C-alpha cells in the first residue's frame, strides 16, 4: 500500500487499463496537454502514443458519437470531459444511443464506453461550469453512474467501469483531486452498485456521495465528540445504487440524513427518500432530512458560494433535527468557514 492522491489514482488506473487491454484508448479535450486534465491523464500520450491517447475537437456530440461507434466495434474508449456541463451537448448520443443499443439489439451488442466528467465548485466558475448534474444521468435506463470519494475507490471504480460492458458516466469532484488515500499498486476493481459503510453507527444514518461523503465523515467526527454515533454510507455508485445497504442502516438507526452535492428537486436525495419511505417507513423515528444545493443557478461570487454550498455545519444541523430532544447535545456551534479541511481548488480550469 502507498498513499497517493485521487488524481494519481485516476492516472494509474488508466495507465494500467491501457497496458492490460489494447482495446482501451483515451480521447478528450486536453488529455494530452501539459496539465493533463487536472493531472489525471498527464503524459499518457507520451507513454502510449497519440493513436491511443489523443486530443479531440470542441464537438461534444460528434466526439461522443465517435466513441460510441468505437465501442460498438469492439474497442473500449474512455471519453474525457473537463466539465460535466459539457455533457449536455452530447445528450442525444448518450441518452438515445449509448444507453439503448444493448436493449434494442436484444443483448447481442454492448457499448463498453466510459465517459469521465468533472463536477463541483471551483473558484467562482458560475452557473455554466460548476453544475452537479449526476441525477440527470441517473434517470436514464441503460447508463451506469459512478461518483468516487476516495483515491482507493477512484482507481478501483474506474478500472471496473472500463471493464464493464455497458456505458458508464464516471463523475469526479474537483475538490477531491488532492485528497490522499492508501491505494494498492496492482490493478483491482471495486464492484459497481455497492455502497461502502465508512463508519458504523447506531444513532443516525448519513448517506452521501462524492465530496459530500467526505464531508459526512467530517461531520460524524464532530458528532461523535458530542456523543452521537452516526453511521456514514458512501454510495459510490448512484445507478444502480445500493438500496439494501441504505435500507438496512435505516432499519437499525431509525433516522436518515441524505447529503447530495446537487439540487434538491428531483435529485438523488429525493429518490433515496422515496425508496426509504416505500420500504421502511415504519422504522423511521423522525422525518428524513436532505442536505442539498438550493434550487437556483450556481453563483459566481465567493461570498454567495459560501451561502450556496452546504457543508459540515449543515450536515450537523440536519442530524440535530432528526435527533429531536437528543439533538440538543450535538448542536455544535460551527460557521460556514469551519467546513471540512481541504485545499481550496485553484485551477487550472
């Protein structure tokens, strides 16, 4: 085991995939530039040649079609986008083609395509370049949607996604790139569709994904200091999502807080809330709480970002609400500036 960063884990996963399978290739805007998509594709074009790692035109729909065609022909493309927002320009290819071919051809044809995309707050990038859109892809049958929160999972889930016969939208939160974790040097896969119980607990279930799962762990540390035993579940994959792990946890704790770095209406948190209400309503001791973005476009100003993005204080407050009278002892006085420690994202994009 070594300790490496999230970005290094992604880079290693792609390098090993390229080494192990000659059908794998990487394409996308900036994959061969000096910064290598936040360092995640750095110098791979030098190692494997421009025929396997190459830049693409600024034509998202067309290039996604090229990748789908290559996948249908037996290749295993990894298509890289530096913004999940840009995938909106490729929705016809993803929704009407990539997700449908396996079903329409009776299972005789697969589309082994991985689409990497970056999401999350940055340095004042505003309403068109920092949207969290994973729930859109979660809605589409035939697509799998993956959001890792640790370097270990970033490598294992990416290798599993590349090996999967179906199209996978692999979403990375830009504020996780510098986070480090113990990661094996050899190739390994983390199964898609299985959540991780990051911390067992008995008082309340906190379910999160991507950077929100990291913040949920920070909140659980604070809550434990005040006598609250929170169970933290990192979903890791949201299509399919691990219903049994979440439902079993809620049966045990009777309380649920869902943390999703996206909008509140019709999102991941809404879907989980609905399933819990359908399956284990009688186990709930308090109403479900959702910690999400407000239903408004993403602001650009730093001062507004502090208000727009929820974090550790809001998670603690939500847990306090579901605990009711017990919550008095976990009402921790934190402010918007006391969120989980991280290196403030500084670019390059």
